[in-house]
C-alpha cells in the first residue's frame, strides 16, 4: 500500500501546495484520461463503431490537458471545473447515439463523473453540476424518443454485454480509487484540523494559566503600590512636619537675633546680627514652602524668589513698589539641597542692591533671572545703580559666603559694572558637599 500511496501522492500533489478539492481534481483528470484511453481501446477491440473509439481518445486528450493545467500549471477554479463538465457531457452525448442509446453504458459513466465532479466542485456550485448533468440526460432521452433512428444499436447481444461489463468494471474501479483518495485526503485534513484544535486548546489553557498568573501578580503589584503610596504619603507628611518644625525653629532663632540686635548698643554689631537674621529668611521661606506644598523635597523657584525679593525690599525700603522689580524665572522645581544655597546667594546679592546700589537713584530697577540650560542653571541679579565700586574679590563675609556656596553648586561668578551691577552665575545641577572656609 505504501508504493500505491506514494504514486497517488505524486499524481495529486502535496497537501502544502494543493487544496483537497484541487488534489481530487488532479487525480480525477488523471484517471479519467487513463479510463478514456482504455475505453477507446476496448471499444476498438469489441468492434464498436469507430466514432466511439475516436470520441474516447478525444476525451482522453481533453482530460490530459486539464490534468496538465491543474497539476503542472497549478490552476484550479470553478470555471475550469465547468469547462470539464461541459466538454465531458458534449463528448458523451455524441457517443450516446453511437453506443446503443439507452441500451448503452452512458449512465454508468454519468454516475461516475457526477460523483467525481460533486467532490471537487465548491459546495455552492454542486446543485448546478447536478442540474447540468441531469438536464443533459433528459435531453438525450427526449431526442432518442423523438428521433429513434439516430441511435446506432449494438450488432450483437454479446457485444452489448461485453461493453457493459467492461464499462461497469472500469467505472467501479475508478470510482473506488477516487473515493479512497478523497477519504484518505479527508482523513489527513481532518487529522490536521484535530491536531491544530488540540494545539489551540493547549495554547488556550496556557494563556488561561498565564492570565491567572498575571492577574495574581497584578493584584500583588497593586497591593505593593498601595503600600508604597501609603508609605510615601506618610513620609511626605513627616517631611512636611519636619519642614514646619525647622521653619518654626529658624523663626525662633530669627526672633532671638532680632531681640539681641536691638539690645546691643554697638551699631556694627547690631547690623551684623540683623544681616544674620535676614540670611535666615531665605531658609525660613524655603521650609515654609516645603510644608505648604505637596512636594516636600522641591521648591517652586518663581514663587520663592519673588517672595524672597519682595520681603528684602520691604525690609530695607519699608514699601512695596511693583515697578521696581522685574522677573525672568522659568518654572523650575529645584530640590531643597540646591534651593537653599541659591536662596542664600540671592539674599546676599539682592540685599547688597537695596543697601548700596539704589542710593541717589531716581528710578531704581532690580532684575532677577533664573533659566535652565539643560546641563546647568543661569542665575542673574542686576540693578541700575552706580555699579559696585569696591573690588569684588575683597574679603567680606557676604562675598565669602557666596564663594563657598558657589563651590557647593560648582558654579562661577561673573560681575559686570558697565551699567549698574550685573552678577551672572552659572552653576551645575549636580551638587558638591558644602564646605565653609
């Protein structure tokens, strides 16, 4: 059986290239070709009229051509099947009158071909094939009834029996071959479908397990996130409380410095204590904002610098003049480690402007700028005063503090006194440890 299956597989083509119906078409056209050749030869040997012999050979050529188109050219369509049906019925209709009419073997061939065509034609065309072949039989019967002289009868009963016997043998044999081939192909396709279905079931089971595992992990992750959020909220509350207490403690220290300053008779000592109190102001404002905002580790610099500047202005001018101040501060959130030194630097530079730069200036103007330059920040404090007259490198506590803070910020200071005083500072976004000389 293995060699036979191998030969049939060669005739039909492999299942990867040809569909089931296409393979049935190929094997049908191949065996119908051999059947027509054998039938024509048998008709010649039996002694039937020559037209039956030639019509059999013509049918063999048509079927061979269709096999070539289907197997070699790999062409398969409903139109091709209907061409096959039409050519077959035309040849058999002509042969009907040369082969004894209703006493002949046409009905065996029609039944065989009908079974074959119904296997290969698409389901929506099966009734059309049945109708064409059944209608053709009716037309032949009517013509034979109306024109009985068209029928060429068998010469002898022996000739008729041999023709019927040979045709029945061939039709049963080829019908059996076609059905066996179809059944085997059907079982193969069915097994493939079952295997694929089993694979899909296994895959679906794996997906279900993975989904359950994922849902469990998602639930665990949600619980972990919930716990982390609760801890984060608790930490933020603690940080805000800590900043609140730091702010209160700094406020107490500021008040003590203020009381101490007014209790001292020496004017220089009093000024020194008041300047120290003002330096605490920048840190007090930072911690005040930290406990007031949801973000307990970063300061929103536009609001902070504006409040710091206005507080210093009111401290020295005792008034608030909006036209005197100009801001160019980008919406930067700066962590507290950087915001404190930046605030102290701004406190020193702004305080110097209000103390020294605006003396005898009719329309004083203070400009404050802070921008993000990707890898560094640019801080600029400028005024329209007379310009800094003393050497900026001269040792003073304020400038020493600025220098120490700049080292922590990894920054550089540039002073321009062309038009007033303009302090330009560029500092890194990565902090260094604070070391005060």
